[in-house]
C-alpha cells in the first residue's frame, strides 16, 4: 500500500519506519522538505536529528504534504494536534478525497501550562473536526492512547495483550485500518463506533498523562478485560 505519514516527530518517524519495514511504500509529508531534510538538531523529545533518521531510511520519500497525499492510498496524520487541520489543509482536500485518513493525533492544549488540557473536549473531538473539515476523506481515529513505541511494537509490553481503539463513520475504512493494526502486531482491537466515539478515546489522554507521572514511564497501556 502507498502510505503518506504526516509529521516528522517521534510518532511520525515510528509509524513511517514500521510501515516501510512491513513492505509498504511510504512517504513522509512536511511543510518544507528542504528545510526538514537540513535539520541537524535533536528533536523536541530528544530524538536524533531528522537528517540522520532520513539517512537510515533511504527507502522513505520526503515530500510536501500535498505531494505525499496525492501519491498515497492512505494518509496518517501524526502531526501536533493543534496544527493538524492546518497541515491537512496544506495537503489539499482534493488530494484527501476518497482516501483513508488515519488520525493518531490528540488535541492537547498547553495554553494554561502543564499538564495540558484538551481542546476540543466533551461535545466534540479533533477526529470529528477533521472529518467535518474534509468530508470526502474516510477518517479513522486510532492509536492515540499509547506511546509511539507501543504503536509499532505492541509485543514489547505484555506480549501485545493490551487494547487499541478505533472510531470512524466508514466501515470499509475501519476494516482496512484494522488490517494495518494487525500487521503492526495489535491483537485486541475494539471498534468503539462512529466518529463521535473519538471523544472518549481522546479523553483518555488526561488519565494517560497522570499515569505517566505516577509510573515514571510512558511504556504502558490499557487492557479492557471482558466479563463472561
């Protein structure tokens, strides 16, 4: 499959690298490929310079958002939640039309300091805003409730026996995304329902942040245990 991953941070790099290793044709989308390729400083989370990462992933193409989306069959939004709509607008609605758009971002709002709050929240989700802004895209929300390492290697924790959620209005798109999740190694996949259910998945983030603080590590996830 031809996959475009928007975002050059930890999550975007992890997903792009994983999909490439699985045999997919991958492009990373960014605003300015030349500027991005020239970065030599470490990332905000201490990630190696992007130029080093690209040198180690020569099979992954670096494109503008628009070019990456145009050439793809499926787009992954791994940009900062506050900038997601802007990045997707740069990709162009026509280039997203009819395509599966996997949103893994979170609407974290740092305007009041730490820990961040959510905006939107309760009566709307970022997933819904993306679907409303790009009505011809087939948006699926997933993977936003765990760190990048677990997104692409769930077996590193409890043998992969933990839960990933997905939400969306298009059953066919959710089926394709479920297949990709299984390729990554996810076994316990819960379809929450239509895109309004993304509110619940995004609202797990305040709990996730507090668990991170209590445990001192982001290497954890939630497991839904069913009754008989």
